């Protein structure tokens, strides 16, 4: 009964005129940036963080959430029409979706992606509603030692699921943790690593770092490697599946939803992993595996359902524990902090309207997407023809104005330029920036809980292994690291990410 009353509160909050408007803006923006290859949800949310400072907390978070799962929808459009995934999680969709388009079934492929995504989004939203409250109750029992160990698990998982070299991912986490130390010591008040610049006494600006590493660096990469985009079909028609295609998509959609819902919770990139896992499962279960890569319906339906389910369930650790499962969730934590909200289990008890409003808005946003996306497909096709050199000056100006408006501090603009260059260099070195951002966000929380646990235990470090939950979490972290470095796992992991590239 509590679940229904909580959902009623959520829908009452999300269904206000203001919140519906911001949800609509979020899903349309998300679809737009998903359609335009090379921008991405992470970069867009980073750029829009300054705007959220002026909005009500629930409205800003609903809009940012809409951008995230809207981008999953939009990414499939470019994957199907021009064989260029707008989002990393749509990379698998391009394999069979583009082949369906070449056979004149672009409309059907888009319909399969939209319907599968809507079903997955609906199911995973209710899973969030069901599992979030009990996890919140468990999290309220956590002490400083448990939170420290939980964050270690999160960081280790982000290393395990990062693209490319494990050593490079580990280095990125370490760099993020170091950047998180810049500012004033929380217990002694002593400035640390500020280089004598008093503007950095409160630490590096999260928005400036995120916009630089994800936004500016992404623009530089796209300018360097811009290529002409050829749209396969100028006009998409027949936005309905045949009866046979509808039958073929049912089982893959259900399996993809289950896989995505489970893997989306994992830190580091569960939605991306889910889409690859779903494609592998469908190919192995298929009676005609030779059809995969040639326009198989299951090759579109499964991965699209999986990546949308993963996008939704990644909110579970954010809302219950205050731990980000991926870079977008780290940005959501940044948005909450900007609004004066302390992420964690107390959000559900202290601000239930915000907590349940975000959950309810996920279903509303998914409904908006399935209603709006297919009729607007003609507009998205036209946008694909816009040259990137026309887009990037507007994006850069928008970034600069937004970052400066947060603190009206010129040093934040210097930070954007600096981290943009750093992000570009890291990309050239094949170092993924996602673990860096997670390390930066979790670093101060990790330090705070480490020192608090040591103070409470009077300097006894065994407190982390004598408390059962903390010891279990640390054991999981160690096990994950050992598994990742096993030769067989390392080889398989490299094969997966080579395929994705």
C-alpha cells in the first residue's frame, strides 16, 4: 500500500504543469543530442548544469533525467539511418538496424526500437519504484566504514567496466581522486593543492571540470575527425512493424529488459554493457544466427530494450545510496549538490516528493518519447544534414556563458579550457574520462568517510574488516580486481571493446 501511495505522490509531483514542461524539454533535448552524433548525453548534461541552478530542484532533476533516457532513444535513430551511433549504447543497434534500413525497413526498425525502449523503460521504472525503498532502508543502517567500502566497490567496478586498459582506468580514478582533494581540508581548514589561488579554496568547480573533460574535449575530437554524414533515406515511411516482425521482437524485448535492468545498476557503464550482452544472448539463442548482421529483428529489439532498461535502473544506486553508476549519474549528483541536496538515503525520507517525483517522471518521459519520436522522425532526419562546424561555435558559446554564470568567476572559464585540453589529450591516449569523473565526485566523500571511520574507531584500521557489511564489500572489490586481471577475462574484455570501437 505504501508503494501505491508513494507513486501517487510521485505522479502528483511530476504531473504539475511546470514539471511536465521540463520533462518534455528534457526528452526532446535528449533525443536531439542523441540524433546528432558526437555530442552525447554526458556532454550535454554537463553543459546544462549551470541552467539547473536557476530551477526548482525537482524540475531540474526531471529535465536532466529526461535528457539521459531521451538520448538512448535518439541514439538509435542515427544508428539505423546512417550507421553512426549517437550514443555508445546504440553501437550494437547499428549492426542490424542499418541493414534493415538498407532493405527498405527503416520505419519498421525505428518502430521496433521505440516500442522496445518504451516497454523496457516502463518495466525498469517500476523496478526502481519497488527496489529503491528497501535499499534506502538498508542504506540508512550504513556507517562511515560501510560507505567507504561501498565507494571502493563503485570505483573498482568503474575500472572493471571502463573501455581499454585496466591500468589506464586505474590511473584515471587516481587522477580524479587527486583533483577531488583540491580545496580546504574538511577537518583542519588548511588549503590543499590550491596553488595559492583563493578561488580554489572551495575546490575545483565540478561544472567546469565536467564541461571541459566531456564537452570541450568532445567538440575538439569531432572537429578533428568530422566526416560527411550520408542519410540513407531522405523520408522515412511505414512506421509500423509487420505482424511477423512484431512476433519476433517480443521475446528479445523481454530478455533485453531483464538483462538491462540487472546490469544498469553496475557502476561504470552498465547500459553499454547491457546492449552488448543482450546482442550476444540473442545471437546464441536464435535458430537463425546467420541472419544477425544482415537485418535481424532481434538484433535491434534486444539491445535497444537493454540499453533503455539499463539507463533507468542506473538511478537506483543514485537515489538510494548517493553513489553514481556512470558519468551521467555523477553529473546528477553534481546537480543535487548545486541545489543544496545531500545525495543519499535521506533524500527519500526528507524529500519524498523529489524522490518519487523523479521516479514517476521516468514513466511520463518514456510515454512522451514514444508518442513524439516517431511523428517527429522527419525533423530528426533533416537535422542529420546540419554540418558540425555550424553547431560547435553555438555549443562553445553556450558552455562558456553557462559555466561563468554559476559563480561569475573567470577562473572557471580557465578551468574549462584547461580540462578541455586535458580531456582531448586523454582521448588521444585512449584513456576513458568516465572513471576520472567518478573519482572526482566520490573522492571527497571517500576521504570524509575514511577519516570519520578512523576517528570513530580511534585510529583502528581493522574497523573496515571487522564490520560484516564493510568487510563483505571490500572482499567484493578485491574479487572484482582479481577477476579483471585474469588472463582469460582480460583477453575477452579487450575483444568486446575492440568490437565496440
